[in-house]
C-alpha cells in the first residue's frame, strides 16, 4: 500500500492528536497513532482510553486501503523539522514494515498491527444532540478552563459543565472561589439535559477546534459519554460523574455598587501590586471612592507594600473589599471587552465581573469570592 500527502499538514494534525496520548500508558499500543486509509482519505486516531481523537486528511495519491499503527515519537520526530514537501509511505501490512520517502531521503521503521488498537464504543441511545458554531464553542471553553479546579476530593469541580435548557445553553466552571457562567441563547433543547466535560478533554477539544475550518460542531452525549464532530475532526470522551452544584444559587442578584473601568488599565495596576502580596494569601485590597479604585498589597513578613490608583466610573458607597489578586487577574485576562463592569454589594458578598460589550447572542458573567480584611 502506497500513499502520498503533505508533510506540513501531517505534522500539524499529529501535533494536535499527540496531546491525547498519555505520557504514562499501561499498553504499548497506546503510544501509537492509528493510520487508516480508505478511499483516498487518511484517518489518524490517538487515544488514552478515556479520550479518543480523530482527524481526516485528504491524500494527494493513494493506491489501496488498509490500517496500521506508528509509534508517535518516531513519526513526530520524522516530520517535525521537515520542510513542506510531499512525503510518500510504502506500507507492508503483512509485517507492518514502513518506508517513508521524502525529497532528500528515506526512513525505514516497523509499526504495529491495527488489530491491537482500541476501538471507540458506540454512543448508546438515548442521547441528546446539539450544534454550536465552532468559534463560539472554542471561545467558551477557553474562557472557562481557568476557573476549573484540581480538587481530587470533589471531582465534579474539575470539569466544565454544559447545561442545556429550554431557552439556552449554560457553560459553567468553578473552583469554589471563582466562577464563570456563559449563557448561549442560540442553543436550546426541548428536554433539559446536561453533561460534565473533564478538564483534560476540554483542553483537547479546544486545540481541535482552534484548527478546524468548519463553521459548526455537532455535540452528542448521554449519561456516560460525549462526542464532538466536525467535518475533519472527531473527539469522544468519558464524562465526569456526579451532581454539579446549583451554580445560579451563589450568584448575587442585587449588587448595587457598580464600577465601570478600562480592563487593560485595571490589569496593569494589578500586575504592579501583585509582587507585593503575601505569598500565602495573595490578598489585594480594593478601596473604592468616587471615580477611583486604590489597589494595595502588603507582606508584613518582608516589610513590603505597594498601592496604585486607577481611574474608573463609580458613584456607589465608599468601601474596602479584598480579593485574591491572581484570581481577579485571571478573570480580567479571560474577558475580551475593552471595558468591564464590576458589581459589588458589601465586603462580605461575592463580586460580579461582566464585559461592557457582550458577545453576540451570549451573556458572560464571572464571579469572585471576597477575602477577609483585617481592619
């Protein structure tokens, strides 16, 4: 069997799929890519048993169909530094010997049988199906990943929650200290359904969507498994189990003190004071007065402190409130609007951060819990 394709396209696809291969595999076959040639197309698969990713490449030339496995380190090393050019594979499926020819040379190595590679389990019925624009799903995953937890005792917090309702889809992530809730009004369902996507899977999906040329992605899921389909890409995964907290219950409905501020100026001031926070707490104090926020931090142990004033629009009651500086910075860094709104109630109530300009058809809200001030 012989086939030819572009080295740069192959390298790009392998770079995405390699993220699905675990560095600690219990079976040697899981260190391989599965190559399947069928009717002029190459389908490449990678898996860690919990996640399975596939991508399709249209071949320049092909004289047969077949399947074989190649160790990921060998094939990636072979094409990584190669200039863009056609490369040809000659594969003997009887003994899995492989020759890879390029402009100035040739590689020879031995693969493994495709029969040993794990196969995807079909998605059991009944399942729920939804369709989202590719760029919208990618952006919402990017916007939510930073808020997920790494808590081994509360695994449900280690993923992104997709909550389909009659009027919208909510995409939510929280670690208990900060929360992101994205409402997509373009996606809805007659029967409410939900699933909890693991953090690692969400990162894999984002990398797949970032390079997708298609305008939409089809999502299918049941209680245990989810699938994401584009024209040239596919991801299947095992979902997290457990009941996700009632996230809407922790969002204050009445925070009357509203700050409007330039996001980049706010982030710049935070960067200036963050090095002076206490290493254990990371506390930054926000003192609000008429059209001004004073950010201050100190570390008594090292006799260091810093403060900086930022101009804003604010005519609420003067107050001082504490937040973890790195958490606030992460929130600001994952909002794209030039200006943001910060809604506050009192020093003991969670603050809400929203973009002044919301993405079309969406409602983005981020929440941050306050920290106790010793005053």
